[in-house]
C-alpha cells in the first residue's frame, strides 16, 4: 500500500507545482511589458510546465492502474491533462511566430496569454473540485 500513497502524494504535489507554474506565467504576462523579455522567460518555463504536466499524467496513470478502475473522474482528469497540454502548445506556437516589429500582434498575445492561463487555472480547479465531490 506504500506505493499507492507515495504515488498519490506525488500526484497531488505535482498538481500544486503545476498551479504555481501557471500562476507564475500569469504573473509574467501581467507584469513584464517588454515582449522580448517575456518570450525569453516563457521559453524558460515551458519545459518545466510540460515536465510537471507529464509527471501528473504519469502518476495519475500509476494510481489509476493500481486501483484497477476507470471512473468518470479519472476520465475527466485524463481529458484535463490532454487539454492543458494542447492549449499550452497552442499558446507557445502563437508566441513563437510573433516578430519584434509586430506591435499589434504582441498586444493581442498579452490578452490571449492571460486568457489561456486563466482558462488553464479554472480547468485545474474545476477538475480538483469534481474529484473531491465524486
């Protein structure tokens, strides 16, 4: 039973780490006004973001396999992990193609990135609350 409790503890801890990375990225998008500096900072946090999300998915698979059942909550968690992965890749792709001279696209990106991070945080909280209810 020790492996189960360790996996659950790691899973929950990584969720908190992912939330911290999301909040840090939201803070960066809200406070850093120089687009080039923002891009460099977000490029540094993106690998960490995906690593933590992958760890959440991996530990979730271990817990789910050990329990030998797939409940609607587990399915929701799987879709949440995939959704967060895909939406973050879309944010990164949009950021990557913006040139220094495209001031209008830079302004649009700030709004877009704030929305993306708020959606990701909301989805994470929604999944957390659903998992606590069921």
